[in-house]
């Protein structure tokens, strides 16, 4: 829609008239161009004032640990005046995108079936008539027809980044499709250089002289761990780079981060494994030479030496797997979740409770403050500021999916090694199927007897992962985060790369035992078999989708009656308006400002229990109700559970 359209009330009326379906739209949500403001961070500051004010009224906080009511009231009045000024002088405009919420799924299906766009003139002429006091009748004069595109959006309010919308996305496109890929290639090159230098100066001298024990050397171990930590740092750079791309949906951020991070680890790990595998003395063809007509002692001696080297390669792959699991996942993932929160928890108490350093001007306190979020006062901290400082880090599901791809892919390389313990690989995959079906498959490409170590490592990790996911992420962390199905869909397609790896191993072993004589033919056949396996996997996914049938977007309701969007709001406690910071501010400060009106009072934009119509944060729906009411509900809920278990015990 035109960026000048900043009245939800007017836009709803125009759209209902344009689609010819009166009283079919529940409401519209305009996405504002927050990034164009002189100080975009002021929107977040205004929202914090609203949240803090509502917390005081709902008794979730008190003035002893919050901003005094008089100061907070003054801040809200200043926010109101500033917001009205932005709207009047055009500093705050629309981004050109608006979400339309229809009252029923049947109405949505009908609109999408009958229309692909709306005549843009209805918005422009409405703006002119609004300035002149005229009606909204659309002029039928012929001329160039310009349409506003409409499409079904597969997203939820919790997954929309309202602060990332912009009315001129050209610069963003250039960053996403040109500069971002170049930076990703640079990240791969930097990590590849670090891995190459580590291998060249720390590992290769041992291998060239056939000296065992490089992996047990303290210096080599330390440098190896530093390289893995550097790998984690590169992953964080990838994450921050994508988050800075101003994508409009968090699902898109996760999806793109997952793809780039997986490609980064695949390329870098493949390079490291290639360095590790191609050693002096490894015999990749097991067929005796043509001129060897009897027992060739020299050939057998070299074969035994080659087998010993392959076993050492397998042991090194196990070491790489264990190190990556411990450093990249356990310390990286769990550390990313708990590390910042624990650090800020300690720092807040050192600065504002213990007053370590004696003064806010001391170097120690200045150093801690530089790592904490901004505070209004150097001597006190409000409950809202403390909450924002100790909030949990975002749930990095893209990192979970990345490791599910990377470790099994490395595991499948065991299929390319000479070993007599393939059953251990099967056990390791069975134990690890819960999360990381292991790096064990890498050993299938080498001669090694270390699959049992892979199995034990994967089994231990699967137990830790299950406890972490089941009791921390699902019950605790998952309630305050948003997960998009787009992220899972990207993983499902990438998973085809992993499951397509075992089949080329058959060609590889045919080459090693002499059934295929030409090396180029063997490698070409392996590539074709891999691509064919991947194609079969993708066709299988398409066939499953076809068997499930086309989704018409209409659910089978129990009584055959669509309860409408109000039921959705009351169930999920979120809506398109309580997640839109600008709409929350407009509704609170200037709901009827001419040309920028919010929806009429008869249009419900908040769940029933959110009486104060504040800003909704995922996982914190409780704060929109009176604390006394929530406490009474929890006591009643706990009492009912106690009666149930007592009755069950008696039975």
C-alpha cells in the first residue's frame, strides 16, 4: 500500500469496498518504516515506558524497584507528543506493506481465489479526498492501471520483525544478494586458512616423519581447541551478519542463517578431513599390481602400513567429532543460552548491589557497564532495565539443525574406510538418531577400528541432548521463543545431502578393490550416484506432499463453524496488533489523530484478558493480567492437581 497510508481504520474500510465483501475483514495491520526515523531506538524506549507503566498498574512491579510514577507519567507524555509530531510531519510513515486479517478462513480462501491484486488508485484518491474532506468514491477515469499485490503470507505475528520494515528495500537487496554472500565466502576463507595453518605447522610435521602421538601433544591439543573456538566465533559472525540483513520475518533469518552456517561447516570440515585423509603412505587401491604373480612382500608391507595409517585417520576423526560436540555444541549452544544471562546477573549485582569499585567512575564498574545494556541512571536500575539485561538469548534453532546435518555427514565418511566393526556404526547411528546421528559415517570410507569410540561419544551426547531439550528447552525456553516451520523445511531439504552420502561408498569400494580401474570414472560415478540419491529424496518429499493433498487453508472445525480470529487471539494470547510496537503506541497515545486513526473500538485487537492493551512479549502473557488474579489461578490450578494425584494414589 502507499507509504502515506497510516490509518488502519481507513485502510480497512477501503479494502472491504475494494474486494466487495463488506464486514469480512477483522482488521488490518500496517507495518511502519521505523528505520527511517531519526532515532529508531526511541520506539523501543517508548514501548519500555508502556510496559513499565502497565506492570505498575497490574501489580507486577512497585515503585520501590521501578521508575517513579511521576517520572514515568512525564516520559509517557513526552512520548505522546513526539509520536504525534512524527505522524504529522511525515517522519513516521508506512513501509508499503500491510497485513489483512479476515474474520473467517472461508473469506480468506475466497479472496485469494478471486484476486491477485487491488487497484492502487483507491488508496491514492482516498488520500486526496481525505485532505479535501471528500468521500472515498473511486474515480473511473481510464488511465494506467497499477495494482497492489495481495498474497497469502505463511507467518504469525510472533514471527514478524516489525522494526525491520523499510519502504525502499533496494539497498537491503544489494546487501542480501551481493555483499552478504561475499562476506560468507570471506568467512569460509578465513576459517579455511586457520585450519590449513594449524594442519601445516602442527600436524603435518608429525605425519611426514611417521611419528605417532601428534594428537596427544599438549601444544597440538591446545591449538586444535583454539581452532574450534575460532569456528564458533565464525558461526556467531554469520548469525550477526544475517540478523543485520533487516529481514522482515524471524523465520527467514533462521532459514538463511541455517543454510549459510551449514555450508560454512560443510566446506570447512570437508577441507580439514581432506587434509587429514590424504597422507603419505595411504594406499587407496587394494588390488595387487599386475606384475605381482606371487606373494609380494613389498606390496603387503605397504598395505599393512596403509591400514595402520587409515586406522589413525579414523581415530583422528573420532577426536574431531568429540571436540566439535563438546566445544561447538555443548559449550557453544548451552553457553550461548546461559552465558550472557549469568554474566549479566553477576554484573548487575556487582555494580548496583555490592558496589564493587566504590564508585560508578571506577574502571571496574565502567568496564562492566560497557558490557551491559544502557541504563538511565548510573546509581540505580529499574525492574524493567534489570529484566531486559537478564533476558534469555534467542533460541538458535538454526544451530541445532546445522549440527544435525554436519555430524551425520562427517559420520558417513566411516563408510569409506577399511574396518571390521561396521555394526558399531549402526549402533552409533541408532543411539544418535535422537539428535546427531553422528560423525561416524565418515569412518566408512577408511580402514579403522574406532567406531566403538564414535558410538560411545554419540550415546553420551544423545543423553545430554535429550535432558537439555526435554527439560530445559521444551518446558522452559521454548515458551518464550518463536519457531517458524520454514526453518524446519530448509533442514528437511538439506537432510537429503546427508542420507545421500552412504550410496556412493559402494562405488568407492568397487574402485578400491579393483572392480573399477579408472579413477576419473570412479569419481564421476560417485558424483552421479550422489546426485541421483538426492534427486530420489527430493522426489520422495514431493510425492509425500502430493499424497497429503493440497491445503485449501480451511480447517475442519468440530461443529463446522469457524470461531473467527477473536478465538485465535484468546487462545494464543497474541495478535497482529499487540506485537506491532507502533500500533501499540498509537492506540495508547493518539488513537483518533486525523489521518492516522487506529481501528474503531468495536474491532477487537487484543485478547480478552489483556485489558490494558499493552505490548505483548513472547512467553510473558501473564503480565497483561492482574498479579492477584494470576496468583489465585495458580493456587487453584495447583490445588486441583493435588486433589487429582491424591485421588489417583488412593485408587
